[in-house]
C-alpha cells in the first residue's frame, strides 16, 4: 500500500462543496474518498463492513452513501451476485467538464 494518495483539486473543492454543501451528504463525500484511496483512483473491491471500518461510519450510512454516489454517477458499481463483495470505480466527471 502506498503512503500517499493523489487527489485532484476539483475533488477537494468542487465535489466537497457539492456533496456536503448542496446535497447535505457528508458521508457520501467521506465514502467517495475512502473508495478513491483504497484503489488509488481505480476499481476496488470493498464490502460495506470494510468501508464502515475505513470511514468510522455505520454500515447503513455507508449503504446510503453508496446509493447516493451511484445516483449522482460518481461511483460505478460492478454487478455481481447478491452475496459477492462489490467492486467500485470512482468516477471523475469534472475531468470531462475541463475538456
């Protein structure tokens, strides 16, 4: 595991203001950052329990945050069997906006 994680300025400033200020879902921002850091921006397999342990949030709060991130198209969820650990891909829509 690397000691550093690269974050983009729009992720820190724009996404934080959007999820925390506008949507009033700070847990979604924390979960997004946890997914990003676990996979260093790439696809990663994490259970709700893993995300809860990484963030200090309740498992149900993590589930709600994931649903919100998926609805906002900030996280892609790889489909699998109901009992499989989900694979998440953090999405970066601000990169499309910059082009």
